[in-house]
C-alpha cells in the first residue's frame, strides 16, 4: 500500500485581520488576489493561527476585497481586528509527489500586500 502524506500546500503570514463581521457566515474573507497567488480555492478549508493569543482554528475561506482579511461569524468571536495571524492550507499527496513538493509561501506587509511573489513548489 502506498502512503499518502498530509503536507502544507500554502502559507500566508503574517496577515493582519482587518474586520470582524459577526453577521456573515462563519469563516474568513481574504483578498481574492491573495487566494490566487497562494493557489487556494474559494471555500477551501484553511487553518488560522493567532500568534498573539495562541488561538488555532479551521475555517472556510471566501473571496474578499483588496487588502481584506475579515473574520466572520463565530470566527469573529475568537479573532479580533488587528490580530497578526498565519493562514495555512494542507492537502493529501502520494508520498512520491510529497517528497518533491514545496509549499507556496507568501510573506505579507502590514496592509496584507505580498512582499514578493509566492514561491511555487
């Protein structure tokens, strides 16, 4: 039996939460251009890690406005605007593919603008 490995597909950091929207569906809204740069799909599962509080959660991501990182619904109860967070997407790969894989890593400035283009694996 060939093993499957759970590997990091993409990581964006440090991202700054811009908005808390308690009335929207649970999850996050992220700048649509950042979704594309990271190779992420709308409604894909992401993990969000808050470096200040230590809060870690999983949620779905939707397309947002330029520079936006909005925490929505129940997520807004845990993560507040101004928080510096890391977003990570994980996926399964065959072991042979995983050994050659390199995740896309996007470093962001304080306005959630990439410092340079993503490194693709």
